[in-house]
C-alpha cells in the first residue's frame, strides 16, 4: 500500500514538472499588414520595423531562446543588415509581450495569384523559466504593383471596372478586350523597378467560358505606369449562369520580392430564347474577272445558341446592286446544334467592276433576324488576254488583289484590295538601218540641191555684170 502511495506521488510530480515546462500561447503571430511599408525604401534603408502583441499564460519574464529563419535570405544576425528580421521583445507585462521585427526587403507582398499574403519568416522559441513555447512568425507588407485602371470594352460598350463588379447581359460567342493600366507605386527616389510584369485574365472554378489569356508587360520603372490589352472570346456553347473571372498582375522588384494585385469580377451569361447565330461565312473565290467564270460559292454556317429548339430557322442572302436574293428555310436545329448551307451566286456580265457586299442574315423560327453579317466579293473589269504584247521589254505587271475581309454587324465598311489590273503594254517604235539610210540620202539630195542653186545664182550674177 505504501509503495502504491509513493508511486502516485511520483506520477503527480512528473506531471507537475511536465506542465511546468510548457508555455501556452497562440501557435502563430503575424507582424505587419497589407499596408505595412518594408525596409526597401526607408531613408536609412534598414529601419522599418513593426510590432505585434503575443500573450502567454505566465507572469514570469519571457525571453527569446532561439530563432530559426524560414529561408536563408532571412538572416537573423546580431547586426542589422539587408533582409535581416532582427526579431526582439520590445516590451512585456504580465505575460503579454510586444514582438518587434524588421520588415525585410525580400519579403513578398502577394502570392502567385496576386493576393495579399502573410508569409512565414521564422520559428521562434520563447522561454519563461524552464517552460518554452514555439511560435510561427509571419510577416506581411504592402504591394508596390497595382491596377491604376481597368477598362472593359464589349461590343460598343466601354466601362471602367472595379474589384467585385458584375458584368451582365453577355451572350455565348461574345468577345471583347480588357485594357490594363498598371502602376509601380515605389517613390521615384527609390530607383526600384518592377520586372517581369505580367497581366492575366482567366476563369476560375470552371472552364465553361474558355477564358485563359495572359500578356507580358516587361519592366515598369518606379513611379510609372504601363498599359496592356487582353482580348477574350466567350465560348459559343457556354451555358447561362454567373462565372468568376480573375484579373491578375504580378511582378518582381529589384530584391526579388513579388508584388501584384487581383480583381475578381463576375461574367453573367444570358441566352435568348430563340437565337440563331452566324458562325462562319466563306466566299470561294473571293474575287472574279467578268471575262472568266462569274460563279462563286458562298458557304454559311449557323448555330442555335438559344434555349429553344428551332423548327423553321432561315438563312437569307441578298445584294440589291446585283438583284440577288436567295434563302434556305425550314432548317431544324435543336439547342446547340449547327448546320452549313451553300449558295451559288452568278454575277451578271453587265455588272460594273467594284466590291459588292452580300448581306447574310440568320432568322429564328418566328422570322426574327437574330444575327447578320456582310461579306464582300471583288469584281474586276473584263480583261482580254489576247491584247497583251510580249514583243517589247517594257511590259509592266500589276499584282493581284489581296484577301477580302468579312465585316461584322457593326462594321462600317468593307475592306478590299485594289481591283486586279492586267498587263499594260508600253511598246515603243522600232528604227531599222534601212530607215537610217533613207534619211541620209534625203539629206544629201538637199545639200546637192543647195549647191546647184548657188552655182546657178553665181552664173547669173557674172552674166549680168558683163
């Protein structure tokens, strides 16, 4: 019985010693914030510090037993130097300390996605008597790379957007551009550039819209801005709903610290009930000569991008100048289905040379035009190849026209190359040796005539004198 009592006393003593050696506190502490300046542009270069309170369950004096930096470039030496953490206890009272640390140059402000982030810089062991506690120390600083302005251009609309904004009334197949104006906010006196700046636009959470684009902006000098544009296309088969889009900028300063910013915006896709879209127009050939084959083939692809099935969709092709009108109707298209139709177009021989725009319209089963585009055919003058001459050396060949551009519904005109020109002959007169001898003979006859005439005049003169 006595042995059992002594064993219990020993166990209690061991447990008491164990509890006495433990120092309870939070496992982590964050020094700084997303508005905290770092040491990289302070006047004395090393003097930017921040503090954070940390409470322990003891009234004993607390000291730092050891510091283990998380990276070799956080060199916690006794002397203050570049990138040192220089962690210390600034003050303490009744188990509450103020932990002070230098915000190092190499501390990044954001993660790879441009989000403000506190990064672990060290494990610190605190001691109070025989008790110890290990605390993970994090630091955070402000970013010196940010969006100055973002402009979204979609169709005819242009608007400045901010973080968290919703962009609505978008449709499958829509396209647009995002113009990023990015600023390096380091003061000019620091001479700190931000290199490898990149802007990115991507969908997050799904790939329904198929948006994932990025552009490099290179280097932005201190207290300066730069602009870059990203184009995007919403997938034709995108479903209705709201989609999160990330707009990100990142770059590294001269110390290797990462800076940047992230906007999250929302694209809201809305489908029309009955919407047939023109997906492709192709004219083959895209230019003709009135003396040659005057027949071309227009290929038109349409897709049902609306919510309802279509039992009687239409494609209409027309050109008033050529008195051309044709259509294909009663086209059945389930939601998401597409089809291709071909039209044969013959240009009248009486047509004038020039560019002729064909209006192509897609109609739903109710007869409403839901999409329209124009495509241009280049008609060249009639050129007779038999009139070309190959006898001279001064023939000038004028090159053929280039490609014809397809113009969308908001297009203000048609872009074409100049009409094709044929061979132009520059044929000079031909002079032979025979022609030269005739001219010489004529000249000699004239001289001989003048000599004979002068002789006759002299003879008359002497006869009169006698």
